[in-house]
């Protein structure tokens, strides 16, 4: 019912249900996120984490939000927490792998930029290319939440 109330844009009903059934706060936060209302979901995520009531799904969504901002080290910590709660969470596993690959790519690109022009083409360049390919392939898997155009529009407007 909570997810349906969010889809129908009935925030008063959602909040009333949560007041009646507090253990389902994670469900409301997740439903808001999946519907594209990241700001409202974020507020709930903060409360859930501070109350130590965030489940693996919420931890994964936080990791996803942080990943989207390019904060790969912090995102990896959220994905790791999600995996500790739910080891079979494949999307969190892919997110964690992507974080590590992004961190490796950034480190290798820094190293490449510090080399002189004569040493630019070599094994480091080949390794960076392999990492790019791995990132590309992993991003083609359905690990990340997908939003419809309408949901994306609501996401950016809020």
C-alpha cells in the first residue's frame, strides 16, 4: 500500500501509513526513490541511517546516489554495508565493483598525467583502456535504478 500511495502521489496517505506501521519506513523511502523523488527519499534515508534502521535496500540506494555524484570511495562504503546485510544483493556487488574500477581508473589517469610525453604510450595506457571497457560492460548490466522520463523530470524539478 505504501508503494502504491507513492505512485499515486498521495503523500498524506503514505505518511499516515508510516505512522500506523513505523517498521515500514524503509519501504516508503525506497518507494520515493524508485518513483524519482530523490529529495524526499534522501530525507527519509537520513532519518533511517541516524536511527540505525536502514535496511540493505536503503543502503544500496544511498550508495547509488553517492555514486551518481562521483564520490566512489564513499559509495563503496554504502554498497559494502548493503552487502553485509544482504550478501546476495547482486546490484550492490556490481555497484561496489564499479566503485573500485572508477577509483583505479582515476589513480591510473593521475599516474599517466604525471609521466612525461615519451612514456605516455605503454602498459599503463593499455590498463586504463581495459578498465574503461570493464566499466562500460558493467554499466550495461541492470544494476542501477532506472527512471522513466516522467520520473526523471520530477527528479530534476524537486
